[in-house]
């Protein structure tokens, strides 16, 4: 009699443990989506990161780039050129299909 009760209690423990794991697996995508949305809005609505903390160069490197005349205009031209090249590539890929 007690052996059957112990087996039944062991079965119930196993069943509810696996049921909890199954519910966790089913709700994992929902938890991931809510975590992603929460972190997105936290970073999107938070204060921006100052540029000094993102790019830290020593004075020697900065002086090299400051010595190049019209360096900011060169960067803009290079950026626009890369943007045009990649946009032509993307348009070409869309037209291929």
C-alpha cells in the first residue's frame, strides 16, 4: 500500500516538474519578445551616450587626422560614395529576383 503511494507521489513530482519545464519552454519566446521590447524602449528613450565615451583616441592619432586638410569633407564624400555603391548593390540584388 505504501509502495504504491510512494510511487504515485514520485510520479506526481516528475509530472509537475516536467509540466513546469514545458510551460517554461512554451513561454520562452514571449519572455524573449518582452525583454527585447523593454530593452529597446529603455535605450531608445534614455539619454544618448556622449561621443567622448564612444571614441577615445590619444592625442597623436587625433593630430594626424587634424593635419589632413579638409578631413571632414573627405569623410563625408567617402560616406556618401559608400552609400551610393551599397544602394546600387541592393537595388541590383532586388532586381535580380
